[in-house]
C-alpha cells in the first residue's frame, strides 16, 4: 500500500485543545488568543509571566548545504520535538511560517512531513493568522508614504537614484522584479524605477523576527533607511513620517502563533525571514516564551549551517541574549552523494539511477561538506549532533559511512526514521541531543560588534565558507564607507549568497577551497540591525517554474484543499 500523503496524514490527526497545549507549557488561558479552533496567538505578556520558570535547553537544527533533493530539516525538527516525550522529556518546537510564494511554486508546504508534521498543515501553509499580510501591508504603507513624500516636494532631499526601499508581495512573480512607477499624468506620482521583492525578503519581516517587544519593534521600524541624499546621508522611515502607521499594522503580528504536532507537542510558528537576504530564523519573542515552557526548546535555522546557523549565532542570539546548548546538523545519504559532485540533480526532474547504487566511498567523498558544517557549529563553541535522516533504499554501508564521518569529527550521530515512525523514529537523536546539551557551553560570537565591516565580512568568508579572501567591487567598497560614515559599522553582517554551495558559486559541491568571495553590492537593513553584502546574482523575487504547485493545488467538490504537500 502506498504511503499516505502529508495532507492525508495531517487530516487524520487527533488534535488537542490549544488551551490544554498551553497549560502543559505553563501558559495560562488568559494569555492565549484563539484564532479559530486549532491556532492561537500568545500575548507578549507571557514572557514576563513565565520569567520565574526554569530555562529550557536551547537547540538549533541546521543541515549540510542544501541539495535539490531536500534533507528534511523541518521534518527532523518536528520529529526531534516529538521524540523528547518518548525519553521522558518535554519540548517546545519553534519554526518559521512558510511563505506562500514557494508553497505555490516548487517547494510545496513547510510544515514537516510524514508523521512528523505541524498541524493543521493547510492552515500553517496558507495565511495562518495573517502575519505575512501584515508585513506586506506595513512594508507597502512605507512605500506609499515614501512616494507621497517625493510627490509633495521631497523635503528630505532624497536622491531619486539612491532610493533603496522597494515594494513586496507574498507571491513568486518574476515580472515584478523591476518596474517603473509614476507613469501617467503629473498627478500620478514621481516617475522612477523600482521593483518588488517577496514578502519574506522584507526588512519588516526581519524586524518582526528580531524584536523583543512592541516598543522595540516601533523603534526598529523608525530606523529603516529608505534611501540617501546626494551627499550620502541616510533618510529613515521616521524622518518621512511612515514608522507609526507601520507599527499600528504590525502590533498584533508580533504575537507568536501556537500550534501543535501530530503527537501534540507544542509548536510556536512565527515570522519567516528570507534565508538568503535576511537571517532566516523564526522570532525572538517565540524563543523568549518557548525557553520557559519545558525541558527543551528546539528551533530551526534556514539552509545549511554556513548560512542559517551562522546567522542564528551571530545575529539572532545577539538580539535575544539566549545562548544555545546544542546544534543538530541534518544530512542524508543522498545529500552527501550529491556533494560528491558525481551526479547531476535538478529539482523536479527524474533522479539519476546511479544515485541509488550502493557506494559508501561516494558518501565519504561528499562527507567533506558535513565535516565543514560540523566545524562551523564548533566555531561558535556549540556541541554538534549529526541527524542521519534515513530514506527507504539507503544502504547500511552508506549510513555507516556517515557515522564514520561524524565520528572522525568527534560528533555524535543518530539515524532517524521520524518521517515514517513519528517521534519514536527520532528517539536515538533525542538521546544524543540531550547528552550534547549537558556539555559545558562555551558559546562565542564569531566577531565583536566594534570590528570594521570589512573584517566581519572577511571573518565569515574565511572561517565559515572556506574562502581565501574577499574581493569588493568599487560600488560595494563605496557603500561600506557610506554605512560606516552613517554610524552603521557596529552592526553584524548577513552575507547574501547562494544556499546551494558553501562558496558563492552554486555549481561547486562539497567544501570548495581556493576561491575568493566576490562582493558586488552591500545593502543596509538598519531597522533589522544588520548589513548584508550581496555575493553573486541573488533573486529577492522568485519566479514560477514550468510546472508549479499552483497548477495542482485546488478545492475538491466538498470544498476541501487537495494536492498541497
């Protein structure tokens, strides 16, 4: 019999009332705001109400460099959270809210998979409580205020050729990447070139994820830089009168969302910053609540450990003040075979037959990527655990090869079958994580706040990516100088590069050496609190493929959602 679809499994789930889930977390009913039957928001006053409870062990789930095959990082995060109950420990899971652009594009849903899912998965993947729409509206409110400011005389003296604030939508629509606005009569605004990004790439989304209170969010929104004068002075949202309206739109969105897994483990779902341009982690407020709700708080960082985990350590932990106790690096046999560089794998295309042939030597060859990602965790003084996400057809010799790689790096490893077995399938992983979290923590940031921006960029490039050095385009060097002159030099860096390679070249597998990181442009997310150098051709508005999920997702005759995976 065929294995049931994720949606079929999710619809068969027996869910508990969220007041009961909240009670198990120590959250009183008056702090929970129901949004329908199976979703709720948690009031921010829960942070103070829970302050006297014990602090949970803090675990981040990362991975090897992603491949088109998918490594099952969210599924592993959920499975690990469920598994804690089976070893007599309690856990809360914290994940990002998925963007509907990729959901209707090629990625599909992001609620986990199989018997390790967040439910109801269709609600999670489609709208949830409207936080993404609030971000879209707040972002575009500032865009409207900005263009009205230009139309009404441009008192701030913004240089029309150096306006950095664009517009956003939560869709994949390549036609909107570059647009000209203000066409028509003189009453239709100032004509200029701009464009759209996907909502997950909005600085407002990053602010939502990094703020600890409404007051702090309001301050961060005011610090957003919308552009620069001819003299290079930054102009902020506060200066043009846009920040207050944005804060009003975002007020309720700052409350994290409460859901549950198939096994009724509590899940905090909140924010969804882009994993390439922003820091790619769920919210600080969710973690400040979750850290007091059980024995473990398990969160997930986007893409590989060189990206999401590095930003978790150096951006999110800086903002939250929380210190991680352990990190999981998810890998698969197929992923390491892909990192051997011996196979051509294209998302949505038939996989090559050779990928399924028993070949432990090929796993060891691709294992250099796993070794580097383990090293990247250890650079921050955190104990790594390798989660071997098992698939049907994996050969025992290949699984053993991954264990050898982990052992050679002094890291614990565990084979996981949580996709088909739920929490029971991740018990070995839960035990390994619990052991790793008990080791004395020596967490450290990769660089100090007061280091120059060049030094911060080069530290990440050399120590995390394995680059020989960094090459700056003239434009990028000039922008760094502008930011430091405007007082932004103390901010951490969030390097925007391909997620498909440790390097800036998406075709390079494994752990490339002998290359230099090219920085072609540097942008400032001052409200969010980081500088992001852009390395290579980064798309902030994805496009739809030949056969996107949007062609299949539909309603059946009974009005039920079908073909959402």
